[in-house]
């Protein structure tokens, strides 16, 4: 039942391109994706780009030659400003987008109904969320106990109409927490 309720929770579109809609269930996937992107950018900026530039000569004139030609201290040649600015900017953008995503999920969690967890429905208490009731005949109606008991009969639950769930009275099936009786979701004419 818990997995069914989790699947009914709303998903929110992601700000990060190429990632699926965001929910509290797949937030860990977002963390892993963002940390792997950040690690990839750092590895590229810290290891791969300097190796390609200095050791293999890919990328034209090395930054070290430029520093030497302008007569600046050689310590500046240790870090290529283009790679450093790309790496720092990419890490900053990915981190900022992740903060926006986490805040979006937390904000939506606070707006969710505390009773139905945002689904708009509660489990039917009469049929224990099965949708059917078991009809039991009293044992005394059997002729002196000579006959074996019959198989119990079932009927559709009249409380939930066989669905196994009923409307949440707190949020009126909206799934969102109610602020007051003047909420426009209840009466749109106010």
C-alpha cells in the first residue's frame, strides 16, 4: 500500500536538463547525478585539461608560454584561467541548480496534506483497503453442527464502492494542506 501511495504523489518538473521529473523518491538520484557531474568537471579541469595541454601540446600555445612572454611570475602558469573559470563556473551552476531542486521538493513537502500524504485518499477502514467485505453466517444456523461450514461469501464494500480508498476529509481530495476555511480550493467564489 505504501508503494501505491508513493506512486500517486505528484512529480515536479526538473530545472536541470535531461533529468526526469522530480519527486521526494528520486531525490537521491539527483544528488548522485549532480555529484558525479561535479566530480567529472573537477577531474577534467584538474587532471585531463592540464595533461592534454602541457604534456601532449593539444590546445595551441600553452599558458606557461604566454606567462613567460608577458614576463609574469611562473607560479601563475600552474593554473590555466580558462579551464579554471570553466570548472568553477560549471561547479557553481550545477550546485545552484541542485539547491533550487532541493528547495522545490522541501517546499512541496510542506504543502502536502499530512493525513493522506498528498494522494487525496485514505485507506478504507471498513474493508481494510481490500474493497470487499466478508459475510459470515452464524454457526448456530447450521443444523446441529452436522454440516460442514460453507465458504464465506463476499460483497463489494459500500463505504468505498470497492476501490479500497475513501476521500480525505482534511484536504477534500486536493492532496494539499488546507490553510483555512477560506481556501480558494474549497470555495472559488470568495
